[in-house]
């Protein structure tokens, strides 16, 4: 009769999967290579059908050791010995040089290429900077790196995913294009302890409401429409847990489950609701989703110009101007504006580098550059009071040329002063 300590049985770690099988096993239910076996006290698989499928949304197969022993009646005795407390080892952190090397080649990044079709350049650049989006040549290039950076600034890991640049959907055929940077680099003994994607934004936005979503892409998209809310992603339905959400202690939190996950997340949040100062679980996707599994990112993409599409979130408000921006506006109003008195560049070198890498020139860059090169245009900006640059004051035509929106009076002044309204950049 076999003796086995129940407390020594556990799911195989990432390293054990690699050692025993070269990676995850084939799921007996869905046939995908997404199955993690349970290992016994000798760290050997109990049975190839005893384990859990990682495809929680589409498969959810889970055959426990207890069920296996019960069904097979193999005489195995599971002892009730009290488990010893295992001290969890410290997480491994990435070197910042590796992290920095991914922050380029945005003109080849499929997700960025898709976002360029939907959002203004300034918003995309800001999202790249805020979430430290990276690019990977894995999966034949064009993949996106979602870096998980904790609230203390430690880089815990980078998830690599590939998207279709035309529709923004994940590439799942002929296989699911998802992996991790440490796996690609074959880093030995890497201890991945995940944190929320976007967690690093919590520290500098301590008074803002936090919105929890499942997908990293959704957090990025929503942040461009609702800049006054901090969006974080748990990176998968199965990751919605107290350990991952601890940094949200004493915060006002709105939880946005994907369509079909409202009941599951509502039940889960009950056990961790004590963490939050206040929380609510939105059921907007149960009401407005067109397909199972859709999230608020899909809702926003269908209604990109409607900031009120999600009533739980406050519509974007005007951001406070920095001292540098105020000085810039004051110089624009000066009667003695010349190229020598051009306003300082508000955007730093990193912003400009990302703009070039994205193959886009943000509106602020266009305005700054044109003012310096053309004194007449600088004077025109002053006369037209073109200080606040937003979608009400400019547009791009079908050929990509930049134009101002003007009143008839401004139109006449433009023609009289500059003879054109088309930006050479």
C-alpha cells in the first residue's frame, strides 16, 4: 500500500514542467499544450490526466489528486500530517538594461500599429511611456512586451504577446503566441512572482480611482480615454487573487470583468473586499457586450469618441498645466516673439525617441517645430489664441496633412497672414 503525504502534492512549477516534459503537457480535454500536472512527494507526475489546464476561460479542465485516488481506488493513503510552513523565495528582478532594449522598434510593433489606426498620436506616445510598452522580435517579429513593474519599481517579468495589426486581436493560430521574456532568454532558476500590469502607476497617483481589468491591452486602451483613472490588469482571470491585489489596499476600486465572468469575479471579490476602501463590480459588459469574452476595451474601440460609454468612469477632464507649460503660453502671448525666444521643448528626449520609433509626430511636436521654424506662424498662434491644442483645434485629412479648425474670422486671418493652412510637417 503506497503512502503519500497529501501536503507534498502540488502542481508542477514552470521549471519542473521544463525538466520533465520540455514544457507544459497536452490537455486531455482540449488537446492544447496548456496542461500542468500534479507531482507527488518524489516530484514525479501522478498521472498524465491529473492536473489543471491553464485555459481557464475556454477549457477549465481540473482533475485533482483526491478525485483520482477516489476514482481509481488504488489503496493510496493520504496522511493528515500538518504541513510545514514553506518560506517563499524572493522574486527575481530583471536588469533594467534588458528592459530598456525592448523600448524601441515601435514602427514594427503590431499592437502599436493597430492603435495608430484608432487613437491620436499624442495618446499613444503617452500610453507607451506610462506602461513601458516594449517590442520583441519573438514570434517572427512585431510582438509586444508587457512589463510587470511593481509599486517599488522592480521589474518582475515581461509577458510577450503577438497581435494582429489589422484587428488588434491576439494571434492564436496555429498556436497561442504568448510567452515570457525570461523563457525566451532561457534564464535558469528565474523565480517569476507576478504583479499587476500597471502597478507602478499606483504610487504616483495615490488619490485616483483604480480600475481593474483582465487584459493588458484593455488597460492601455482605457487609459487613453479615461486619463484620470489608473488602469491595472491582472493578466488573466485565474490571477484575480488577494496576493496580486494587495497593493490596492485602502483604494477606491472599480472591477471590470470580461463578459461571462461577472458572477465569478463578484464571488471572488467577496473574500478580498476588506482590502479596499470602497469597491464596485461593473456589469456593463453583461449588458452591452456583443460576444462572450468581450471586455471594456472592445466597447471603447466600437465607441472611441464617446467618453460616456462607461458610466462608472468619469469623463476625461482637462489636465493641470505645469509651470513650464504656463511659461510657454506666456511667451506665445508676447509681442516680441522671435525664433530666438522659442519656447523650451516640454517633451523630453525619451518622448521624442518614441515618437520617431512609432513613425508618428505628435501634435505638440508639430506645433513646437513649426513655431520655431516660422516666426509668422508663431505670431499667428498668438493672434488666433491657439494655446490649447486639442481635437477641436486641429484635424488630419485623408493624406495625413495637418489642418487647423477655425472660425470664419480666423480663416481670413490665416489666409492674410500665412497664405496657407497646411502644415509642412
